[in-house]
């Protein structure tokens, strides 16, 4: 039996608390009992940093070098004196008092649309110190100099205010300015076709330093391109006692499934496998890891609160 490590990357606990005050939300009884009875451990808020630690790799504080890893994996020449960011299409919604990320998560573009968008941008920004590149599964932006910024994964920003997610660090204003320019440029591209309105390209994953450590990779079941790029660049050895998986709520909703289906699709089989397929289940969500074993599975006599209240508490 091995250990199942799962990252639930985009369960919007804080947003759910706001929504629950206005309309009923679906209760998730299995998740709620697990949150109440599992052992809770501190973990990096960034689920990829947690996953990389499981694989024996560390990164310097601040952003992980995700843009750099994806650029190299796509075959681009990644200069050590340049900064590479992931440029994720996002949809923003203007409210009465704030601008928020919409409730459907980042916008997924086809490879053809990404390539067209990069070509259009580079065609109109000649002489600019940055350029846009299309890579498998994503867009990347290359800056001609090293930037000192800290950013946030847009998957974790669903429904949140834009003002609460802005980059920090010495070069934050540059990143904000480029983001604003992107927003204006996209607005001026009437022929740009996307499955949802794209307000801007969210720049993140800007780390400039290499990962380090002695890699020992658990089995990687999730299709996250950044982790797979890290495994390709830092292969190390494969270990047999761990499996890393990822559950994306946004992807579930994009398939037309209700939020409540995450239990039947993912959590119920995982918990049922304790003691048979899995020795332990570790669930990373909202910056905490909830550890469940077969013994603790039966300690579900404790009273439970709605999942959004439990997760919002640990998110503070």
C-alpha cells in the first residue's frame, strides 16, 4: 500500500463563506467529517511547493520558477538573466465597489488560439522588453531583465477581489502596468475568440532561482504541466510508496458537474481505499494538510460544521 497525496487546488473557502450568507450552498458531508477528524499539519500555501517537497525538491522563498521551467520544457532558450512568467487568461467581473475574478476560474484556450494570441501581441509590441510565447497548456511571458516580485496562482483567486491579489515586491508596479496594458490590448482585439470573455493575462510563477535537493519522485498522476516540467528537469529516482494527485474544482464545474459531485467522483473512492489501496490519505487544501488513516476514518463521531466554515478558519 502507498500514500495518496492529493491537492485540492481551487476550493474557494473564503468566497463560499460570502456566498453562504446569501444563498444555501451544497453541504459535503464526507469532506466535512474528514476535515473534523483528520490530523492537521502546516503546509505551504502553494500546493506545488508542497508537492515538490514530497519529491525532495525545494525552492527559494517567493515565487517558484514555474515560468522558467515551462519555457525550458517547451524548448525555448531560457536566459538566466531574464524573468519568465506564466500568463494565464482570466476573466474579471466589475461589481459595485470592486473588480473580482469571476467564479469559473481561469479561461482555457486551445493551442491554436494561444499561438495566435502570442503572434498578435508580439506583432504589435515590437521593441517591447517583454514577449509572449505559446507553450503546451499555457502562455508564457518573457521579460528581458530579472524581476523581484511575488505573485499568486490564479486558480486560488476564484471570486476574490483583484485588489487582494496584486503582486508584491520591488518590481510589482511593472507587472501591474504590463497587466493593465494587456487588458487594454485584449479589449482592442475584436477578432479574438475565446470560450469566455478574457479580461487580461494574469502573470505569475516568476521565480528566477533553480530548485535544489535530491529528487525522489512519487508517482505523478496529475497532469500539471509545471510539475511534469520539474520532473523532466530534475528526474532523480522514482519511489514506489507515494502517489501525487490533484483535484480541480474549476475543471469539475467546467464539465457541467455540480460541486457536490466532487465527493462521489474523488473523495468517496479515496476514503474507501484506506487500508486496501492506500495506507494514508493526505489532502492539501487552503494551506493545510489533512491526514487520514484507516483508524482515523472511524473517528467520525465528532460534530462537524459546514466545509466552508472549517476551511475559511484554516485559511486565515
